[in-house]
């Protein structure tokens, strides 16, 4: 018995429509089941220091004071511009380019956090490496 062979080959095609449907359904599944973290504002009570050690330094100290409304003063003199550039210019002028001087930040308890970060950023951009933040000693509880 002799079988005939077909000389024509059948064209094989892959139907992509069903594959696209499955991928679309998987995409929808992952989008719906994904959880997104939401940043929330926290009420934070700042801690008090139980012990404090006064620091002695041979170099003169640059003291940045920040009021409750975010105004800056450098070594007791209030700055006209209470922004990053004004604080940087005052620090550069007061230090005379000596970045070995320690910088002390004294901020009011109700000062916005951004004002303290701006003061730290100004000192860091100028190259000051010795940074201190002042605290008050906690009162003894009876």
C-alpha cells in the first residue's frame, strides 16, 4: 500500500487574540490587588534629653537660632532673608571660610521641621562637618 504525500504544507498561525485577552486580565488582576502605601501626617512629641553634657570647643561656635515662625538668627543677629541662600551667605560671611568651626542649631519646639532641615542643608552645602542640635534637659518627675 502506497500512501500519497501531500506536497503542500499547511500554514501554521498562532492566534494572538486570546493571548492578549489573558495578559489584559492578568494586568487588571495585579492592578486591582496591589496595595499602595499612603504617607500620613504623624503627631510627634519631641523627646527631651535626660542628660546633657556641655561641649567645650577651642574654635568659636556659630549658633543658628530658629524662631517658632521659621525666622533665622546667626550669633544673635536676625537675618533679613530667612531662606537657604540668605542663611548660606550669612554663614559664609560669619565663618570667614573656616568650615572647621562647629555649628549649633537652636530651634524652638514649635519650629517647622523644614526650617531645621534648611539650616542643616545650608551648613552641609558650605562644608561644615561639626553640627550640633541643642536640647533642654528634662525636668525630674516627682
